[in-house]
C-alpha cells in the first residue's frame, strides 16, 4: 500500500494531496450518527450513474446512430454480441433504477427538510442533476429507434412549437430538419453521450456542497460536537455497501427476470413515420409531468406548468418558512407530505392513461393540488403550524431512543 | 432500528408498487377489449426453458405455413444450432432458399443457395411486393412479434386460434378482412393461416389447430428472446450470489455498528 508518509506516496502527496483529500472526504468525514436507511439513496444514485456510464460506453461500441440501422444494431447487440443482452438490459433498467433511487432521494429531502438553510445550493445542484438526467434519459430512449422512440420524441419536441412566434423555428432547429429524422437521432446520440459526464461534474459539486454543510439527519438538528457524529468509514461505508447489496438484488431481479417490465412493447416495432401507435406514452418516470402537461387545456400553458412543476423546487427553501426541518417534529406538514406523495402517484397514473373521461378531471385536480402544496400549504404551515419540541442534541436523542425505540 | 428497517422495505415496496401500477394500468388499457387467455408456457417462470420438441415442430409450422407471407429477418440459419438442430440439418434448411449475392468478379449479381450465416430469407423483396400479394395489407416480420405486442405469447396464440367462421350478427366486415376475436378491432387482414392438419408433423404429434398454434408461438417466443434460457440460468446464480453477499454485509454492518452503543 502507498502511504502518504513515505516513499512514492509522500512524493505524490507533497505535489497533489490526493491522500489527504480521500481521507478527509471518504474516511474521517464526520457524519451524524443517527442516519436511517433513507440516507442510502445518495450513494446508490452515484453508483447507478457509474453503471450507466460503463454500460453505455460499451453499448456505444456496437450501436449505430442511423435511422436505417439503429434498430437492427440494438438487436444485433441483443443477439450476436457476447452478453450484449445483459449490457443492454442493465442499461435499459439502470435508467429505471436511477429514477427510482433519485426520486426516493428527493422525497427523503422533502420529508426531513434537507433543502433548508444552509443546504439551499446543495438542493439546487440536486435539481440540476434531475433535469440533466431527464434530458439524458429522454434522448437515450430515442436511440433504439422503435415506434415509441420515434413518436415519443415527436410529441415531446413538438411541445416547443407552443412558444409564441419562434416555436416552429425552435422545433425545426431541435430536429435538424422538418421531421424527426437522421439528424435528430445523431444529435440525440451525441448529447446522450455527453450529458452523463456533465452530470458527473454536477454530482462532484453536489458532494462538495454536502461536505461543506454536512449531512442533514432524521432529527433535522445540527451536529453540535463530536458526540453527535461518527466517521464515515467504517460506519457508513459498510451500511452503504449493505444497501448496495439490496439494491443489486432488486435491480438484477428485474434485469434477469423482468427485463421488459418497465418498457413498452411498441418499442420492439421499428420506427415508422407512417404509422402512429394508438397511445403514445413516455417512460414511466415522466408520467407525472406528462399528466401536468396535459392537464392544462392550453398548449403553451401546459408546457409552462410542466416546467414550473420542477422549477418550483428551486424556490422551495423560501416557500417553506418553517424553522424546524424534520417532518418528525411537524405534525401537520407530515400529513401533507404523504398527501403530496399520493398526489404524485395519482399524476403518474393519470399520465399513463389516455386523456379522456374522468382522467381529465382527476389530472386537473391533482395538478392544482401539486402547485397548491408548494404555493399555498407550505407558506401557511410555516406561519401557523405548531411544531413539536426539538431534542437537545443528536447524541441525547440517540441514547433516549435506545430506551423508547425510535419513531418515524 | 426496527423502524428503520421497516421503512427501508417499505421504500422498495412503494417503488415496486409504483411500477406495477403504471405498468399494469397501461396494459390493462390496451388489452381492454381483447379476448385472449393465459396459457401455460414452458418458458415462463424463473426456471423457464423452451421445449425443444415444440421448437422443432414450431419451426416446421413456420416454414410450411407462415414463411410464405412473413419474414424472420433477425434470425440466421446458424441460430437453429442453438436449439439443437444439427449443423447438417441447419445447412439443409438454409440451402432450400436462394439469396442474391454479388457482385462477382465480372460485376454481376447472382443467386446462390443460402448458407448458415444468412438470415432467414424473406418471402418478398420489399414491402410493396408484400402488400401487393396480400390485398394491400403488410404481413409484419415475426422475429420480435412476441415482444412487440401486449400479452406476448398469449396474445399470439389468441390470434392464431381466434378465427370465427362467420362474423357475429351485426358486425360489418370490411373487404378482405377476417373476423378474429383476439385481434384489436376484430378485423384482421390475415386469412386464417392454420387449419386441422395444415402440416404433417415429423414426430407424429397430431396436428390440431391448438397444437400447431402453440408450437409456432413457442418458436416465435424463441426468435424474440433467444437469450432467455441463458439469461434465466445466469440470473439464478447471480441472485444467489448477491443474496449471500448482502447477508454477509448485513452481518458485518451489525457487528461494526454494535460497537457504537
Ligand atoms: C445518466 C446516465 C444515463 C441514462 C439515464 C441513460 C438512459 C438511457 C435510456 C433510457 C436508453 C434507452 C434504453 C432502451 O430502451 O433501449 C438508453 C440507451 C442508450 N444509451 Fe444511455 N443512459 C445514460 C448514460 C449513457 C452513456 C454515458 C452512454 C455512452 C455512450 C450511453 C449510451 C447509450 C446507447 C448506445 C444506447 C442505445 C442502446 C439501447 O437502446 O440499448 N448511455 N440510455
């Protein structure tokens, strides 16, 4: 083992302090001693990103971004490349796992108030990652060039035609032509390759911000001294590794036994600009936003609402004025948190169904509720909610919890 | 700690439930008015495998019935060796078809018998020719059919066995359309392809409509997912490994954390 105290290790350390940085941020990093398993999802997201990049790069060695060849090149990967089916299913379902993990990670933040001071920039960087992931996944879904790839792209890029005056021009510019075609596929492949590395950059900043302000915790109170914290290693390295095992069990069960569960059968039909599929649905992770898009009767209004539904997260730290972070000590907020979660599921369900009959009304009510949660409920709660008393310190709470067993 | 563990499990349960919810509502919608029943398939389940005899019979049905209209463009003759056809048999099957090749040294295109490395030869040179011979309808390539329809193998079997001699009272049939209770809209441009004794099975199995439909569907399930057996058997080993590793990590975690309290 290289050591920073002697020999080559010291030579390197004196010139580029990689050892002390690694030690500082992966080993000694003081972490609240009371983190629960919801805190596993950040490291899981990081690992998933690595898996996506590794499988993606290997797929790209065999993939051909051309409208006449893309579909068959993916099938060639599935059939003729050694373990190509495994790579492809890992990548395809890795996208799904990435969103499951990141959505849980975000809702963890909402529940425990992790977006509040001093973590606003950390929170912003997280939203930037979400937006980049969405763009990446959207463009990746185009690559196999099946029916849903083609028609999903057509519908979603067409959204931009709602922009006044220059809408049509923007769409033509995005497509690189007058329809979704070879130029579109090529640029989407190029960007699909690029954006994950941009995500890596933002993730590093996210972690930088985290290590500056330190982790929040289920109590939502600050660490006040060494008795409140434990070193990251070995406590959280081993806990994260156990979580990783569980994650892999779920992920690989899907990959090996239900690889197409989250997919659309239509995407196994080669793209055909002459035949529109009966229902065009985006990937499951976009469904709530798709529902918001369609809930507004006006096209431009729908697009604005859809973007606003994510962008509103940027101002969340100022909409929620409550000083107490964790929902554990906010009895009313806690209930609205769960209602909000249910609302998101309802939106997803509406998004998966054609915009007819009761789905129209449900979608509109759920959309209004979504925004009301942020714009009305949270500011009011900040003013009127009576919060429960906070514990003295993390250490104090941990020792008393050992007696009374911890509460959600 | 108990509470935490419970929450953890709940997280995954919620995620899975989300998947089920979205996944199922989608398919329930699309197959809403369709009538096809769930069949027993040997390739379902975590230990699923393709029945070799059924694959052989299914291949025979494809060759003798379906291949006059439908291509199988993603499958090569050599792939037959993966399902226990001998090299001789696969070569023989290939050589029954002619493919265009070239240009030769004189710059001419020529035809030659197909080889193991060729893909299954399509019945028509292009879509127009296929439509021209089929009353304007296009018989789609069958390589991925089982993966490309909601309901998969069950749906395919449903279509093959779903023909009625006459449309029910009050249903107005369009020109050149046949009534099929499993096909969306019930009007299909494909004439009933399989009848009692359409083929004479080499292994002597009675060639009923149900038998042939089941066999050819099994064959097409294989063409859609040729990796299925390898995937499932590798999957079991991998999951057992992950399970053991995770249990071990859990034990280590308990042990390390026990020092804290
Ligand atoms: C943020 C990380 C990433 C996400 C969320 C993501 C997502 C996706 C998705 C959803 C698909 C469509 C899967 C399908 O239905 O077949 C896809 C395909 C693809 N991706 Fe990625 N990807 C990521 C990173 C990468 C990277 C770094 C590369 C490297 C070039 C890459 C290369 C490819 C290729 C070649 C395909 C087409 C093959 C296929 O469809 O299986 N991806 N990606």
